[in-house]
């Protein structure tokens, strides 16, 4: 079984304009052959799909990311099976827009977790069956606490990254329960600040607890940069997958246009290895990084992983590397 995960996919603002004239395949650049070699794909959807006009009656917010409903076809073009909605942009246009997107994702056959019309719905894991192999996907975020769903109000699956918080304890129990129903469990964590390469200590402790509770893979995102990968108790932790598709300005130091396609190989219901294919955002689309730039991206990942004792295998003449469990 081969699973691909990528970080934040933001199809609003200038991407929304580009998709008025370009094909739905455009944001994926030259990556579609690589994406199509996997059995299953997921990402963090960092925008809301809606045809509703400008939001009315919502508190001020610096950035609101909206993409037209038709652009769900971008996800279908790449074969995305599941998206995380637990993030700080899913409610940019309010709960009516969220409801519209949820219905449209369902109609498109794209599973989702992390946002909904009440707490039960937004914390519900999504389960996909791929040729008899059951993949579970459970999403939460520590961003936007004011958007936290309740028993009667829509919102996000908000969980503070604090081990003894009641919401965290509930999450760990949900992870254990979900793992009993699936062959492989991914927990999606939209957490932390936008910048910085160092993994916060509270993320390490929290990710370890998620693995010990039954997660096979922790899929981290929210920072605009990729962070280290760690192998822990037979599971794997991607602390941040970074930005994958967007229209953001590029910081020359942090290089938020750099990331990876994360290809996970699974055998006997466990992670066997992680293959890392370096990617850069160019003209609003994801492209394979090559040559000197691929080398720089891989070297950064090797340096970040060394801090956590993770060995990255790389044949320097190849524009990819891997991590074995």
C-alpha cells in the first residue's frame, strides 16, 4: 500500500483567478504522474469552497481564503481521497459556506474530517476502504479557539496541545477507539505558529501520546515550512509538511515555497518507509525540484531530522530521499 500526503493546499485568491482560465490540473504542475502512482492521497485544505459572496457579519480577519465550488475538481484531478478541514481558514466565510462545502465534498466523493455542523460531526473520523484495506483519518487543530464546535453549533475540532486538557484526553480516547476499526490510522494535526524550523517540545510530547494511543501516522501542518520527521514506537510523525500549493509571498530565508511529496509505504499494516520528493511552488503550482534546488531542500530536511535522531537515506545523484522505520 502506498499513501501520499501533502501539506497545505490553498486554492483561493490568485489561485481562484488562475483557475478561471487554466485547467483544473494546473496547480499540480508536473506532479500528476507521481501522485497517480499511489493507492491513496490526502492533504490539508487551507481554504473554503463556496460560491457565496463576501462574508457578512463576521469578525475582522486579515486573510480569508475562498475558492469557487467548481474548483473541487482540482482535488479530483489529483485523486485526492480525503482532506483535513480542521484549520484556521475553513470558516473564513462562515458556517453557511462551510455547510455548502461539506455537501459539495460529499457529492464529489471526497472524505473529510475536522469541521462540521456540531462537535460530533467535526470530531468524527473518516474511514476509507481501499481494496479491503481500511484507512482512518482524524483531524484536529489548536488554531482559532473561537471557532470551536459545540454540541449545537458548527465549527472545528479544536484541541489544545496540552496533554491533560479534557479535549486532548477525549482525542486520545477517540484515537484508540478509531484504531480498533481500521487497519491504518492517520491523525491530522494543524498546529502551532506559522514560522520556525524547530519542533516545539509540546508537539513532540503530544505526537508521542497520539502514537501510543493508536495512531500509525501523525500528519502535521500549519507552519509555512516543513519540519523534521520522527520515527517513534513503530509509527511515524511528520511534524509539519509545509505549504504545497498557494499564492503566498516567499520568504528568502524560510523558503515557504519548499516542501515535499510525502509517499508512505505500508506493509502488514505498519509504516515501512517514507519517500521524500522535494517540491517547490512556482507560478501558483507545485513542481518537482531538481538539481541544486532539490539538493538544498533535502539537505535542510536531513539537518532538521538529525536533531531528533532520524536517519535520512539519500543517494546524492537522486532528487529524492527516504526514511526507514
